[in-house]
C-alpha cells in the first residue's frame, strides 16, 4: 500500500495503457500547501504525444471492455471502492495538505467517492438483463429497446473536490462500458493518481482507465482528439465554453457541470438555529469553494435581523487555520486567493456594507481569508451576480414567498438551492418554483450517489449521479423486426 511519500514523489505520474510512465511534457507542476504557500511536491505533465497515446489506449481497450459482462465490470467497480477505503488515511492526509481541507471534510470526500463506486457497481449489474419485446402500432412489426456504451470518453475534473468529482465521472463511465482518459487538475494533481494504483491492484484491463497530468494545453488535446466519443467537464464557465466548442467541432456529446450562484431562502417561520447552521454550512464549507455554495441569502424581513446577527457571530467564531485543528481552511490555490483579495478591494470601492470579514487573513504566505458577510447587497452588484468561489455571503431581505422566489431565480445560474421553513408544505411549494437542479429543504447539502446533479441555464448541460449519470455514457437504440406471422 502506498504511503504519503509514495503519492507525493512519483517519478512516473502518467497512467497510460495500464502502466505508469514518465511525463514528457515541457512543463513542471509545483504542488503547494495552501496553508503556507510552499511547494511540497513536483510533478511532470503529459506531452501531446502522450495524450494521444492515452486516447489510443482507451480506444483499443473499448472493443473488449464494451463486451465485458456487466457483472464483471461491477466487480471491478467494487474493487475501486475497496481500494479507496483501504487508502483512506493517506488520501485524507494528502487532501488536507494539498487542498487545505479540514480533516472532517477530507474524510467526507473520500467516503463519498467510495460510495459512488458502490452505487454504480449496483447499477452495472442490471445492464445485461434482457429487454422485453414491445407491441407496436402496426401489428406487422415488433421491436425492443437497447442501449450501448457511447465509446472512449475524455474526462476533465477540477481542484476543489478531486476524488469526488473524478468518481462521479469514472464510476458511471466504466459501469456503462466506456473507457476513459482522465485529466486531473494541475492545482491538485496527486490524489486521483491513486485510481491508477487501484486499477493495477484489482486487475482492471489495460487502457480502460488512463490518467494524465497537465495544464490547459493537455485539456485542449483531449478536447480535439477524434477518438473520444464524448467529453465530460467540471469547472469554470469560461473553460466549459471552450470544451463545448471542441465537442461542437466534432459533433460529439458533452456534459458540463459549471458554476453556480445558489440561493438559500429562509422564511419567517423557520427554526433560526437550524437556519443559521444551514446558511453557514452552505457558504463556509470548503472555504466556499463549491459550485453549489449557497452564497445568496434571501431572508424574510421579520427574522432577518436575528438571523444575520447569528451568522455574524458564527463567522467571527469560526476556527480558521491548518486542517488538523480548523473548521475552515485556506483557499486552495494562489491565483484564486489573489482573485478573491482583488474582489474584496472591489467591494470596498463599491461601498458594499460588510458586516464581518472582507479581507485576507494573517500571514501573506498562506491563502486564508476571513468568512465574510455583506448585507443589503444590490441585485446589480457583482457580489450578488457573480460566482466568487469563496466564503462570501450576500444578504437580501424579502417580504413574502413570491419575492423570495423572484430573487432566487434572478441569476444566470441554476445549479442548487436551499429552503429553510417551519412549514414543509410551504417549503416544498417554494422549492418547486426555484429553477435549480438540486434543492435541499431543511437539510445540509447532502449529495447521495443515487440522486442527481446538474443545473439550469449557465450551470451546465446534462446530469451526473443517479441513473441519469449512467445514461449519460450510454446510447439509446431501437431494434424493429417483422412479426412471426408476417416474416
């Protein structure tokens, strides 16, 4: 079993065709500890030729993998889940060091990734079940439905939840009978390489899963490779648009899980202690670096003052620091830290009403920012409209449910939302009218593998998790025959 040193000092960081290979790209990636800003590892990047080799390995393996019994594919997915759990201590330690995640968050990430493989192993076992014939409107014909894996796929994942976002793509793709090339983020390139170790350990056929490291040019090489039958991307809207353009150039399907500016609606009859917990958790978890972060609080007027006061108290008492002791860690990457620092300066220039936070914290070598709350934020402000990917909450008050719904839907995005109310029927009615892909009522942001993930409008295209996540890697077809009486 690999140690933390094994994972941070790989001489061969590319997993192609079942083997580990040295990186031949011209670039080197420094992997940094966001608590100090200091590098603790270095790794190479794939060359264009190595990306092509990975695509070729996936294409070669697809011919056999697509015909592999679904039960056998399921058993290998079970092996991925077991392999993750066996490596839990070292992978948690690595995410704490590279992402700056508090221990509880890093442990949840690994547990959720393993659960995703468990779930799709279960779905895979039903894929080979025979389909019943259907009676058609013309008695001379009969038919049946069938589906097939879409082909080799290119998967590109972000840095904020490395193991989880990768599992959401790898598990359903392999369950469906697809082969894959995974590009990991250059900001957090190490954790997902454990999937290659597990693949070797469980005997995954060579080429079924390939993993490459690199920056934008590696992503572009994946996007333009003609051997990929589908592209799946999670990340920023700007890069997502480029991935979509690459897919459009070859007319292949694309799944995009992009940004969000999610609302949390609190009604006057809500349990305010619960509401404060859910608002704080929705924006301060993972230092706000979540596409689902409920960064817009819409609170009914009668309870607004009390709720905001409770949130300010929580923000100011939140333990900020190194992962072993903190409730909230640093921003993960230096470029993002600099963007957020500039955003605070912009908010001050605009005269935003900051109740707490609004600045970087402490040692300039680290990437810490204080939990921040802005009140009475104008609907036109960038604080209300733009995804900040930081522990920054914007607050507006509302008079009634209709205004709350209007404010909630006044966004270019539509990924997630939360409703907190003492009346379940009322909460359900509000949730039904909010345009978002996943909505929680009186609950933290629990995302179970059997549910569904994806958004409206600029939040993306397609859905991950649940049966929809598997169907995204399968093509539908219909087979029509003459009936026996007319053949």
